[in-house]
C-alpha cells in the first residue's frame, strides 16, 4: 500500500520548482504595471523613485515567499532576486531618461494632433487666438480636460504654437504644441517641460518649477 509514495515525491518537487518562476513573474508584472502607471507627464524623477521602491518591495516579498515555501533553494532565490532587480533597474533607467514616457505619449499623440488641427482650423476661420469653455474645450489623454486653448500662428512667432490649458493653475498644467523648439524663448513667466517631439508641458511657475522643468522668465 506504500508503493505510490515514490511517485508522489517527484510531483511535489516539480510543483516546488514552479514557485521561483511564479514568484519572479508576479514580482516583474507588479514592477512593470507600477512603472507604466507612475510614468506621468512632466518629469521622471518621481517615477524613477517609485519604480526603485517597488523593485525593492517586490524583491523582498518574493524572497520571503520562496524562503517559506522552498527553504532549501537558496540558489534559486538569488536568481529570482537578480532578475527582479535587473528588471527594476532597467525600468527605472527608462523612466529617468524618458523612454517610458515617450512610449506612453505615442498612444496619446493621435488625439493630441487631432485637437491641434481642430484648433488651428477654428482659429483660421474665426480669427480668434484664444477661447475657453466652462464645459471643457476638449479632453486630452494624459492631461485631462482642457477648458481653453490659445493658437499663435507662424506670422507672429517663428512657428506654430498651440496651448491647451486647464480651468485654473491649481488644477494642473497644460499641453503645448511647439514644433520649433527655438520658440521657447518667446514664452515668458512659464515653466516648460519637453515631453517628446513637438510636445511640451507648460505651467505657471508658482514660485518654483518642478524638477526637470525650465523656467522661462518674462522679458
């Protein structure tokens, strides 16, 4: 009656062998999700710190789980910890250098460009440079509802500038479409943060610009 015991032992060992893989995949999935969520517009320092913190927590959690379930598999714990830390550092570097932000912006760009085209067309037709709406002028993915916009045509500056701004400074920063980066010198008393390509984030300084932003003083 004791014959099945040898057959059950390999099965249990096989299941235990899946523990390191499961712990590692779960930890990496959590890090990737947090990295994507935390990479918001306007600077990457906060995102980098967040990813590093999540990496440390995921590494410790996975190691503790493996120690409880598979106390004899020290080499596998080291491997899982190395993989988790490596992925975390890679994602942190991507957040710091703006790589993740650039990827994220590419999903927003079609809607942003469509809003720019509508604003330019409306300005050409009516001659009005700025307009506001208490109902929300347009929804900008990654920015939120813009309650107004201003268009500066190339005849005034070197190139086209289209700014979408929130209802109040306290509600957040706006989005600036400025293909010619040399036109930044034409802005005044604003904080600018370059996002990607022609896209910038713009806001009032309120004393100090956030980390990674540039203050353009008034003339």
